[in-house]
């Protein structure tokens, strides 16, 4: 393994400021690292009305590389739409002929240097659409059931070809270039859940996790499609899983069930680590982040009992709950939405309000009234101003909205990245190409101008500290700090140096 410096890149599907698939990341964490400036309820930047209910969520990326973000979503009017992120104008639309419910996924699936849009439909097909022209590249007929599951795109078997993983009458792994089946797996029921993927047991093999209408959570080997484990809940599972190391030992899977229970499962064995029973079925999908900066991940999820819940990821203890006036039936999203360098929780539901809560204690911050039946919230920088906006579809008035802060703020930055205000020499965190022969470590170098209390920590994408490298008084000088990356999963990390009141953060990628 080696660490390299990079800006805004994660396994070809995650980039800070974008929202390229359901749940934002391959692990479905519903977490955005770029900050926003919505200290109060945002205003409507633009809206677009289709001829039918907007799909469960939008995806956001610069599809045609014109330095302008595009917003892609499906609709019950049987079309897939691509809108200009700045104006909301239509760039293209594709008529499928059947209702389009799942969130799209955006990636260069065939490595032609052009982004594609992958999305399912009620006609039982999965479509791959050219992101520039809106023309069809391929389609695949997945049995006779509607495709409601959102796709996940990645090079799962490390053959230098992207795969598309999606659920329907079974779970399919499709070749991203041709749309042909690489493998499929049949559960005992329909698969509405959107798959999450990760190297769960750190064996250098990708696993695929999803729920099924046969009441089970499944973990499959990404190369073969064989079952590694399954766990049976009390009822149908429509929730999509999130994958994270919530207690700093093994990777966990968090998912809800129609038996009204949220489960945290051991990602290696499938055994229950903790569970919590709410007052009604759980259709919502969880979001995972360290919302209170205690170096422990929390899981935040909604229930049809009209509540949003926040749980300690290690113990499953309820940290807070918030009562709404409608079903919290869609995925909750997390970001630092008001530039306080802390996470806020955005709750969509089936009343007339989108609500923003304080991630630490669940207290109310603001609400935005639009219309009933809010769908999943995409948090992304749609107008390239350096601050995130919110993209949300409303089912019952057929409209998708872009919401922006009332001041049109710019350059909000990312969580943990702040300018220093000190008379010391500007610290410099940088990476050097010096690794040991086993590629298990690297060096982070920094300097201080005079004697200062210094802290150098490594944080994961959820904001949790995974390694404390320096935490002591340092005399003036240059320092080379070795970083042993053994046990860390591939992905984005942040190295943060604090020298008294000076703070600098560098974004890193850990690659295998």
C-alpha cells in the first residue's frame, strides 16, 4: 500500500462537491465533506417540473467536462433528465417508456473518457446512457420485475473494467462496457435495496452488501457472486445498507428492516453487534459520520414512526431522536451545512418540510417548506462557487428543487480545512515518495518556526480520528513523521496539523 496526495478523488466515484450515486459513496454513507453556508433556511435557486413524480434521488457530477455540474434524475413521466446545475435548464432527456424510480449512478463505465449514466426502470431494464448526448449505450433486461434499486459502479474484480451492481429479481453484476452479465445471485425475494460495496474483511477482495424482500441481509464475494454470509431479520428489507468501521475494530454493516429494527452487523461474520427497535417500519437508509466529534462514528436513520434516530456506532445506544410530523422514509444526509466545522443532519420526510438538525444533539436548526414527500437529498456544489447546495425532489408535485444559501456565499471549503492565524512559520504538510519495501508506510513532513504544541492526526472520510501521529510540544525545526497504514482501508483520509491556533489539512488517498 502507498499513500499519494490527491484532490477530491475516491475510487472514481466520490469527489468532494459531487454526489455521483445513491448515498454519495460506494459504502452508501450519505456524507458530504464540502461545506455549505446555510446558517438559516435556504432559498430556491431554481426548480424544474417534470410530467411525473421525481425519482428517489438525484446524482450530481460534471458529466461533459465543461466545468459546470449536471444534475441527473429519473421521473414517473418515463424520462431520465440531465439539467444544468447553474440554471436548471434541460441539457438532454431520454424517454425510456416506463416509470424511472431509482437514483442514477454516474461514472466512466467503459473508460472512453466520457461519463455515463446508469439507471433502472419499471420496464425491468438497466440503461447505460451517454452523459454528453443522452443517447443509449446499452441496456440489459433484468427478469420481469421493476428495477427500483440504484446501481453501484466500481472495478469490483480488479480486471481494469468497471462493473455495475444492481438489484431486481436478483442481484446482477454487469460488465460496464457491454452490459453483459458477469454473475448474478438469486435471493428468496425481490431486491429493492441499493448495494453498498467495500473490502469488508480486508482480504483485498470487494464484498457487496444489500437487503432483500426475503427478510435477509446478504454479503457476496464481488468476484464470484457467492454468499459469504446472510442474516435474517423479522420482515422484508427495503432499506439500503451503509458500510463503515463504526467501532474501530472490524467493518460493520448498518441497515433497517420492516420489522421496525435497525441492525448493526459484523461485516466479516454477519453476526449482530447491536440492534434497536423503533416504533414502525424502517424504509430509510442510514447515514454514517462522527457527528459529535467524539472519535466514534454515529449511525443516523429515519423510521415511519416519524422520528430520526442517532445511535452510538459502538454500543447502539440512542444518542438522540427528533420527532417530525411525517414518515422519515428516505435516506438522511450529513454535511457541515453552516460552516461551523461540525456536521448537520438533513432529514427528508413525508410532510411539507425539509429539516436541518444539529448533529451533536439533534436540536432543530431550520426548516424549509416546499411540498409533501421529500425524497433523498443530494448535497453538492452545483454552481461551482465552492459551497454546497441541496438538490431534492418532491414526489407529489413532480418538481426537483435546487436550494442555496440566501447570501450566495463562496469558497466554503471542506471540513477541517481552515486558514491559520499565527506568527509562526507556515507549517507545511506534504508527502514524500519514501516508503518501506512492503509499501506499508509513508512519511508526512512538517515544520514549525518556534516551540509550539503540535498535533498531527489522520482522519477518515467520516471525520473520525484513526491515528494520532504527534501530540506534544515541538521545538522549532523540521519533522518527518512515519505513518504505518497497516489496517487502514483504501480511501480518502485527512492529515491535520495543529500548531497552537494554526491549522492545516491535506487530503490524502490510501491506495492498494
